[in-house]
């Protein structure tokens, strides 16, 4: 289920799947794809990636056509299929296509490439390389990249330990309502790491994280109540 969800999230942010289009529109789109339009090729590929059951072979074929033209969205979608949408997965080949899309500034590819280096998936684990690509995605506003970059600065993974930088990136993710980042902002305020200690601010951020369902924030609030 998690694997299916991952690929759905990876492809569902693009244009609508063919299933919601009428037959005339589908025919016109496929003609554009056959003629070499990379955006149309991606959309056709998505229709196969989102079908039930999913047709990974056809999805990969159409994504490959777009990727071979240097189309960043096609490169990213192809990488995603190779990474989590096919059996067996091919993370080494996925990294190749994530990298090509990432170098074009595609933030989702930058994030996924960072994850690959962070986890040592399809490549030796490399925290410095992971931090580099998380930074690029974080600078474009991707909240999960901002959060993970905050963790790396807090822990000194791939970058020098720097609580101020950790707070900076946690705060940016927290402002996008990421509960784990809200918790971390509260934690840094509670302990005075990278910022002046503030019980009031810690409680406020823990409450916000707790409201969004973070169990650690609930525990932190209980602990502060007992002090």
C-alpha cells in the first residue's frame, strides 16, 4: 500500500489522467504525444501509471520518450517509476534521471535525489551530497526538504552543526504546517538551541504541533506541565 501511495503522490501532481477526459480529447492528446510533444507524453504516461491495475511498462515507455528529449518532468516521472513504481525497482537508474531533472532546477527531483543519497539507495550513502540537494529543494520551498535539512544542521550530518540554521529551516517548514517541524521549533525554543530560550514560545509551537496530531508534542506539553 505504501509503495502504491508513493507512486500516486509522485505522479498525481501533474496534469489530469486520461480517465477524466472524453474520447476526442484523449485521441488528440495521444496524437500530440506520438508527434513528440513531451508534455503530452508525460500525461499519457500518467494515465498508465494511475490506471488500476497500473501498467508500469507503458508508463515507463511514455515517460522515457519525454525524458529522452530532456524534459524535466518526464525525467522525474521516469525516475519515480524506476524508483518505486516498477518491479523490480532500479534505484541506480532512477538516480540518473533524478539527477538530470534536478540539474534543471526541478525541486521534486532535487528532493528525491537527496533522499537517495541520504538513505544510500542506489548509491553509497553520502550525507554531504544529500544536504546539497536538500538545500536546493528547500530553497524552492519544499517543506519536507526544509525539515530534513533542519535535522541535518541540528545533528551535524553532511554539514557543520549549526542550531541557528536548524531553526531557520525548521521554522520555514513549520510555517507550512508540518507538525514534525512545529515540534522541532518548540524543542529548540525550550532548550535555547540557536535561539533564546522561551518557555512561552516552546508551548505555543508544541500546542500547534499537537493540534496537527504529533504525539511527541503532546508528551512535551505534559512534561512542561509537570515542571
